C-alpha cells in the first residue's frame, strides 16, 4: 500500500505542480507583452490560458499533500521532522498561490478584458505594477517546491540512509 500511495503522490506532484510552476513563470512576461499591446492583441488570450492553467492545476495540486499525508501515515513517518517541514512549506506554497499569485493574475486578466468601471488604461497600469510582485511570488512558489522536493529525496533520518 505504501508503494502505491507513494507512486500516486509522486505522479500527482509531477502532473499538478509542474504545470502550475511553468504557467505561473510564463505569465508575467506574456502579461507584460499583452498589457503593452492592449486587450485586442492575441497575447491577451495567452494570458487567460496561463491563468486558467494555474487555477486548474493548483486545485488539482491539493492531491499532492493529501496523498503525501496518506503515504506518511502508512509508513509511520508523520512525526518525522522532514515530513512536518515539508507540510509547512507546502502550506506556504499554497498560500503564495492563493493570496499572491492568483489575485494578481486575475487583475491582469480583468484589465485585459476591459471589465469594470475603471478605465482600461488605469487597470493596465495597476496590473503592470503588480507584475513585479507576481514574478517574485512565482519565484518563491518555485523555491518552496524545490526545497520540498529536496526534502523528499534526502529524507533526513530515513531508514534507507541514501
């Protein structure tokens, strides 16, 4: 059972976290281009697609810690420091997505759609200003997952001594 859950956990991580990382990393550059070109440009569609990929795969990504917890419980590792640290880092990564990345992406998508009562130019300027923080947030998200991945491979105190 442990090997099955571990396999599902790794598959979920690869299938869900990879696309979030790639789409979120591409988003600021494509958004900058789209905001400069205006809502009518083809880049606006790319921005919407990248935002949707980030949303959908972030939601699917919930399976990663759920399967990880299940695996750790079956293997009797829940009290291990590296598991607890990984869970804390995973929660931080989720908060980065929910609080920093998705709202800023949504602001860009809204600005490109020309929705709301604020002028499109003002929306675009505000969205453009948020891109620097979005870029940093995306980097932080990637860094958190990189550390979790290293912890999963190194497993301090593991029984394999690998």
